[in-house]
C-alpha cells in the first residue's frame, strides 16, 4: 500500500473493511489478544507515515453516509464518509458544512484526526465543527464523547491522529445550505501583503497561491450571497479546472523536473495562466478543487501576527538559495481554537503550504523553510511532512502531556501506535 503522493509505502499483514461498530469491537479485541496493532486508513492523503503499519490496516470505506439529520442544523455521519459524499448528502437535506479544506476526497474521520482546515479568520478547522465523537477504544469499548459529558477527553478526540481508537460516528454542527461567490484574481504579491489585514478581515474566506521566483499570485475571496448558484458549463469548468490548473501545471512541472534551471521561466509561465473570474456556486463546490498533479507537501501553522515577517524572510531564502522550485505555495488563515493538539491552539493562525512536484528532491527546500517556521513559533500540520519529535511537541503544545494521559487510558496496550506515532509521542 502507499499514500496518495507515493512517498510512504507499507505492507500490512491484513486489510480489513468492517461494516459495523460491532465488527470493529471484535477486531480490536482480537488484536489485543494476538498482540497485533491496527492503523485506520482513510483516503491515503497524509504525507507522513501516519497510516503505515506492518500489522493490520483497517478501512472505513464500507461505513459511509449520513446517519441522521437532527435539530438545530446538526447531522450525524459515519466516520468513513468521504467529504464529497458528506457535502452532497447534507445538501439534499438543506444543510452544509461551515467550512471545508480545498479537497473533498478525504474521509471525515481522517480530516478531523489530522487537523484539516480551510480558510477564514473567523472560522476554525474542520474539527471545530464536531460536537460529538463515537469511537471504539483499545479495550474494545464503544466511547461517546462530547463537550458536556467529558470536555477534556472530547478536546483530545477532536484531533487524535487515530491514537485513541477507531472513530465510527461523528456529529457535526452545520449551517443551512448557502451559496458562495468566488472571486479569483491575478494580483501582485506585494499588493496582497500590503493590504493583507484588511483583505483577511473583510472576507469570510481568503486564500492565495504564491509562485516561487515570481511576484504573481492567484487570490481567492469567497463570501456568502443570497443569489442562486450560477451554471458553469462543463466545457468552461474543464478548461479552467482541469486544463489550466492541472494539465498545464503538470506540463510546467515536468519541464522544471527535467530542466531545473528553467524554474524562474516556468514560474512566470504558471503565473501567465492565472485569470480573473467570478462565479456563484453551492458552498461545497467552491471549497473543493481538483488535484490531479501529484506532489509532496510540507505545511506549517504560523501565529498570524508573525506571518508577514515570516513571508518576508521566506522570500529572501527563496531568492538567495535558488531552490529551482516552481510549484505554487498555498496561504490560508484560520481562527484560534481550544483543541489540545490543534496547530491553531490558542492563536489566530496563518498556514503556509509548500509543495514540490512528485519525483523532485524536496530535502533542502523543506528543511530551510521548516527551520524558518520553527524559529517563528511554527507548528507543523499533522498530515504534512515534518521532522519534529516529542521534545518539540511537548514545548509547542501546553496540553501535550494531558493528551498522552488520555491516549494511554484509551489504548493502554498501544495497539493504535506505529513507529511514526511513537516518535511523535516519545513512546
């Protein structure tokens, strides 16, 4: 088995696809008695070895779909539900998620367990929309956690890296279905940074893509509108979303891979494909984008107040070291939360996601950027490449040891651990 990017591979002894919580209870009890470990796989989109195991891989692909719509715009879904299906199922009931990340192929449990986020300084990560979690712990017990029955353990379960148990059901706080107007612009990076505070605060969602070795950016502003979703022709969507944002990018990156010295020329070519566009669509269709070009990724959360200075230093690094990288970076902005292991814990945040085309060496580029981010209070996205260990996380997260106590309570035999988590947790 391997992850989406192909940079992590593993060979499990067994691959299991349970259809019920009762089956999962049985699997856990057998694992405990036989000394096996179990790692849950979602859509294989983590760039770290979170999923890797030489024992049992468990997939929730047969536990998908909306279970119920409840009062006050709440909904309960099976944890294996892919975000695309969840969004469509919610839309049929007149609901929508408050916010999403930029891809919709992840499972719901995988998204919250790694801290997946969208953008919007008044909005938290996907996990902040979770109001109740049901999981089977390492003792084979079915546990239900929410803020009322056990606030502390619930805050651990909202982002657990799959280390407390196998999540089976998730109750989400939703909104009445709504449309977003997406305003895509081609702008200068210097203009975006000069007006960043105003732009971030004046828009429900704002993100932008910067291109290494270029001053051109693609910005995206999204805001709720009352008008109906417009119709985008299949041909137009194909040209913009597939041809320009995927095939053209694939071609440019392939040239850059073969001829590294072409990176600055390629960066300017990528910028030339950006065009202005405004469209109104259902919220989930605006949040998600097609990602066919494969890459490796490192993403760091930076305190919002440090972001501008970090970007300035990062641009100096890129200019000085000539990494010969043309793949765009993604910049997003997220509200502070109170989830124990959330990179946005107790601080409004900016996320900087750096990408390298699959097959190209990312070592120096990622290391230099990681050093810069860490020196400025950065915390890595749990599903993206990083080199941090428990000594770092213990300093970065005030509730780190509290989380480890909850983990030990629910998985005393360590059946949900692998080598990567042992390094992360210092076990």
